[in-house]
């Protein structure tokens, strides 16, 4: 039985592609924005990790734009989203500590927003993989 060629995904996951493109550029132009959220155990390589993740995000965004690479780029995007989750968790921990010190509405709001963001990685991963809720 002959294998049928897999049809390229036709739907562009804009909700993944656009943030990856924007974030990837910021990673390369202003890496200092992201170095503070590198988990403490990985801080030795903070700048390199920021650059690598920025390049990965740009590559994924470009791949998602091309129908013939969309499936592979979607899978790679899901891997990148899972790989950066610890940095997002570190950001929440740091913002929680800052909110506890400052005790301002703005600090608590930033902490709350970071907590809301963490579980949102799951639907982004699903979108990258071409699944919808």
C-alpha cells in the first residue's frame, strides 16, 4: 500500500506566528528584556539562551507562514513554547516577590497577569499543533 503524501496545513496559526515574530525580534534587538526571566539554574548562559530562543521563534514564525513547512514549524513552535515555560514561571516567581515587597496595586496586577499567562501556554501549543479547542 502506497503512502499518501500528507497535505500541508492550510490554516495559519496567527496567534502563534505574530507573537513569535515580534518576540523573536525583541530577543535579538534587546536581549536584556529577557535575561532577567531566565531560570536561576540557567543564568550562566542567559544571553546565549535569549539569542537562541529569539532565533528559534523567528524560524518558527517564518515556517508557519509557508504552507509546505507549516506542520513541522507548528511542532517546533510547540517545543519552543514548552521550552520557554520555565522562564515564564520564573517571571511569575520574581513578580510575586516584587509584589510582596512593594505592596502596590500595579505590582500585584503584574503578578496576577503573569499567573494568568502560564496556563495560556497550553492553548498556544494546541494552536501551534493545528488543534483547536
